[in-house]
C-alpha cells in the first residue's frame, strides 16, 4: 500500500526489516530519549539549540505518532520528529531534526525515515510540512522553496534552505507571515528534559 502526493510516493507506515537485518522503524518511546539526544549531539553538536528552528520546538511536545526511531539490535540509529506549527494562520507541521548514526549514513535509512514520516502525516490528515534543510536532499520528496516565499521564521535562516511540502494541493496557498509554534507544551522545562535524557 502506498500514497502519492505532489508526485512523491511514500513508504508504508509500519515497522519493517531492512535487507534481512534487524533494522526497523517505529514510534519512539520514553526509553529512547537519552540515545536520541546523544545521536543528535553527535550529528549536529550542542550548537543545534541555537538554531532558529529550535525556537519552534523548545518547550513543546512532538506530534504523537510522528516522532520516529530507527533501531537495530544494539539500539537507536536514527531519529525524525515533527512538531505542530502555524504557517501564518495555516496549521502545518515542522519536520526535524532528522539524523542517522554515522555508521548507517548513505545507506538509505534517512530516506526510509522520511518515507515513513510523510506517509504517517498524510494518512493522519495533516496538510502541509515545513522544514529547514538542504534542498538537494529534500526536493525529491516534494519540498520546494516556492511554498515558503510568503513566510518568515522567528530568527535568521538561509532562505534557500526554508522549504515546504503540500500534502494536499493548495494547503500553503494562503500561508503568509510569521511561522509560530503550536501544539501542547512539554511540562518539563527544556533544560530539565535534556538533563533527564542524558541521565537515562
């Protein structure tokens, strides 16, 4: 079973085994917290908390069902999360961060995570997704700069990396103005949550 939007085909949304090895993708659990934060530190460094996109994530919970973990027999090897935002006045999702352990890079695992995430978002009824990332990587999934031309982020960003995807045609047509955080708050403070993850 597949779904298609904007000429992009998304992968089935269920845990799967890759190439006969014990690799699979599923929703992350609280037990994944520490491994996820260590993976993100290794991939992006602690300066990731200074990025503009982080202003849309801090203090919030990711979208239920759209916080994914890729794992092998030894533990977590990939992560992708989505967050509720408002693109001006249009409800949308923010994708990121996406990270894969160094030993598994360039092996298609990031694309598998993307396929799972986009399929799940589409089938859950979400209409649009924004992200800040490398256009050559994300354009094959249907992301494009033209969907974000009328939008701004709450801080500096390389505009060429500010991309959008319509899961429903025309979903971002009226999206203009500032992108702001939405969705439920994390009851733990950002610092406390991070400290608990690293202690896990």
